[in-house]
C-alpha cells in the first residue's frame, strides 16, 4: 500500500526535509554554542519541525557543557520550540 502525504508534509519531499533538518541542526548547535560560550544565559529556538528529536539528539552533549535543552511542544503537535539554557549547579 502506497502512502500519500500532504504537499506541505516533510515526508512529501525528501530533499526539502533534508534541507530543513540540516538547517534546524545548525540552529540548535549555534544556540548551544552561544550559551556554552557565556554570550547568552538562555536562547529560545523557535519554529522547529524536528525540535523534540533534536533535543533528544543533543541532550547528552549539552549536559556535559552545563546546558539544558527543554522542548516546548506546540499545541497542534506539529513541532516545537527549544529552550537552551545554562544550568546553575
């Protein structure tokens, strides 16, 4: 059985999905670096389609740098924002 995806679904266009994921990875990495460098105590990365997966992917690395990544899911479950912040110990 063939699956059909809505035209605006990430699964509808693999190249577009890869581009979006690459961009979101870069945004999260930049937010982590910004907080780790001390230039910001917290950064909110908004509008992420893959935010929860990225939070899980970068969680261990961020924690070793004293940073917490907190997903802020959207009500419609279509993505989330991420709060990247320095954790005071």
